[in-house]
C-alpha cells in the first residue's frame, strides 16, 4: 500500500496531509493519557512500534501470484494500544520507511498514513469492538479485525489511486479495478494477518490476562 | 511439540509453494496496480529526497532496520512476557550462561 513518491497529483498529496495530521495529533494525546495510567503501556508501545515497522516493510511472496505484498500490523496495534495510538505508531513507521527504506514517499506520506495507519487501525478496531459486542470470542473477533483491517487499508489505497489517477475514466470504475487487482495477493495475506492477530490476542489472554485490562471488551 | 510440528509443516509448505511457482517475485503489488494507472495519466515516480537507497545499500538498511526492530521487539517482549525463571534470585539467572558448564 506504499504509494510511491510523486505518484499522486501535488494538490491531492498535500490534501491527504490534513486529515492524517489530525489523526496523528489524536495519537499523541491518546499515548500521553495511557502512559500516565499504566506503566506497562510504554513496553507495549515499543513492542507494537517495532512490530508494525517490520511487518509493514516485509515483502511476502504469495505463491501462485508472482507479486509480493505485506501485512499492516495496525489492526493488532489498534486493539492493544488504542486506534489513535496505532495511527501514531503507523505514521512513524511509514516515515522511517519513506526516508531510509525506499518504501512510500514523503509527498505520499499523508496518503499512506490515511490508508495503513488510519484505515487499518480504525477498521480493525471497529471490527473487533463490534464483533465482541455481537458475542464473538476473543480469537474470532481479533481474527476478523486483522482480516478486515488489512483489506480496508488496500481499499483506501485504491480510492486514493482512483482519485488521483482516474484520468478520463470514472472514479468508481478505477477504484474497483485497482482494488480487484490487489485482491489475489492481499486476500491470502489478510487471512494470515487475521490468524496472527487472533493468535497474539489469545496468547496474551492466556499468558498475561492482566495486560488486556486496558483493552476494550477483553475477556 | 505437536504445535511446533504444525508450524514447521506450514512454513515448509509456504516455502515449497513459493519455490515451486518459479516466479521472479518482482515488484510490490501496489506498484503493479499503480503503474498502469500512472501511465494513463502521465504520472511517474519521482525522487524528492536528496539521497536514494538502492542495491547493496538497501540490503544493508533493511538488515540494520530489521535488527534494530528485532532488538526493540525482544527487549519490550521480555519486559512484558519475560520468563519466570529470569527474576533476581532464580536459579537459572544465577547460573547465567555458564549453566551446565563446570
């Protein structure tokens, strides 16, 4: 989902910065509040920052497709840290990747924050909360959150590409074309991300249930 | 033991699948999706930063970044889930790395 440098029209690339900045500011506030409440939040923040940085940079080949892609990590981070804090973590990871790892770009940083950090976090977190309220178990809710958070990220990337690069075609058609072209590679990775997210939540619930006290709808 | 066996089988199946397809594994899926659209509208990737990271330098920064993130992950993991046998006064800790050595 890392839209490369210069691929979006300058006006649109700049416009994506405004909502991204608002979410990042919300992330700073959420992190400050939670750090003041729980000492171990700092360790979880460090753990998730390293996790999101690595998994969103890792090119995973999908057998039979021939292209590589990556999971997002932000749905899991959003469940454990809170959705705004996960946006902050994702934004920092994307900045590092743009500056030093030839992934994404500075001009497209705002757009990439909106897709991976905001959409991934909020879709994942929203799915988790909704699924838990509907009575799903912790693992199933987390798995669904990982799966849909991953796909939401690519849905928003497709929208950004459609808005910026639709040319003479209609935006919905370009959006659908781009999103469908992502699916063969991304669906297997979204399933893997869902399984991983579920596995981590269940592991934490078994090993250290007290960590999940700050997590909404934890067991 | 049974769980580890399942993990090993799954990883082996994945690696086997990757190798069996014989693809060149070139390009991120986003680039593959973006390029046709960019060509239609005349957009192309630009270099904005005064430096570029390519070739062996890219390998180096990936390795360094991965190692740094790995250390950060491990450090914080240990803080949260550190093994019970690694607390002050525990037998394993007192033995350190010399455990089992005369």
